[in-house]
C-alpha cells in the first residue's frame, strides 16, 4: 500500500495574506480577466459565498497579516458584504481586513458605513481614467464617475491603494495615469502585468521590451512623486531571481470554500479540491492533495509559475504560459 505524502513544509502559524473569494459576479467585463474569458466561452456561473460557508472558512482559517475579501468578482455586489466584514473583523485573526473594488457599484455613503464597521483599508482597480482607455481595458467603466469615486474614497481611506494591471492596451497611458493618481493624493500604487488566461488574450500581454518600458515610466514617476506616493511593482517586473514563496504564506480560498496554491489560479484540482470550509487550515495543509503539490513545488518550479507577473525569478514574455495551467472554468453547478 502506497504511503501518503507528507507536506515537506510546516503549516504556517501566520500567513502574510489570506484571500477569500466571496463572489464571482461582477459589473464589468475586463479584457484578459478569467471571468470575461470564461463568460465568452459560456463556462461561467455567478455566485455568492453563503454567509455560513464564509463563517466556517473564517473559523478554520489561520492567523494572517491581512485578509482580502475578494477573488475574481466584485465584492460590493455581495448583498451580505457588511455581515461578512463583521465576521472577519470579530474573529480577531487578522491585523487588517481589506478588499479590492472597481468602486462603481456603491456610492461613497456605502463605503463610509463599511468604514464605521471597522474597514480600514481599500484597494481600487484603475487601468485608465480617460473614457476610451477605460472602455478598452475595463468594459463598463464610467471614467468620470470613477474619478469622483476615487477622490471621495481617498478622503475616507487616506491609505487607499490603487491597483493597475498593465498591458499593451494601457501602456501608452501609464505615465499620465500615474501623474494623475499622484496629483489627487494617492499614497500607494501597485502595478502588475496582465496575465493571459487564454490564447485569445495573449496579444494583450507584455513582452520583455514592454516590461522594460513600463519600469522606466514607473521609475520616472517615482522620482516625481517620491515624497508623497509609493509605487510598487509586481516582483516579475523587477525580478530578484529568487523562487516565489506565495504558496507558503499567501493562501487563496475560492467561492466554493476550496483552496488553491495562490491567487493567480482558481483551479482547485491542484490541491485535489481540499476544503477550508470543513476542516482547519492545519488539517488541510496536511491533506494528501496539498501535501503532494507542495512536495512537487519543493522539488521544482511549477509550470504555472512561468508566465506569472508575481514570479520573482522574472516575468517571461506575454504570460501565455499561464493559459492551460492557471485557468479553471467555473462550469460547476452554482453553490
């Protein structure tokens, strides 16, 4: 009888990041997003994580520096987001609870109510702020509304982070976008390269010359805004040559309550559909599916890492290597 694999890594006592996908619904159709790709192939179901599942996930979760209540979908669409926020905050397990939003579904008063409940940080996705660029990168975006929302949210959350997905669609707008964001008082900007989840979006991704151009633009903006804004790039854009440690300290939980190796994949088959809803994180860490994947990860870098902008070894070309390894269609029955 074959002996079950043991996880070669000890279960982390405290994660840097726990990301929980609370909904797969969204009001936008962003180019390159795995949701948009799967919708075009009729392989997507919108669903919200039930409150009881979220409560169980939080109960089973380890301590973490930050809990991010967001995956592929737009968190503010979830009708029970305030309740989910309360559950996460009341657990006392997280130094910070946050989520990423496109800021277009709810008004400022809604975010103010979340702040009153204890939300202290927010991240907003912004790929362009002119209407043409916004329509190309994040279809459905009202650029003028987004500008107004940003100003209001910056007043409410002074430490707000703006997240930019950089691609060939908005590279020419990057310098102006960074200057605008710095000018309105943004304190933290994160820039990451688009990861392609389908062959049809490979042409949107960045090659090495694009990455170099983007870094030059960012470095100039850093000099201009050094006193008031921090601009952070994904590790693959300014690589260190080291291996990625995200699977060891940044857990990802899908809307189904299942774990995956990291936030760039929703393919639960990697961990053999290991649940965080029905067992503790420590037990899940030692499960056969997680242990076997981690042993393979210890021995070699997975193929899914080779096109990832978060890979500190370096971002390889247009991200096309992610296609067959990272994407998993949401074709199961709605939860």
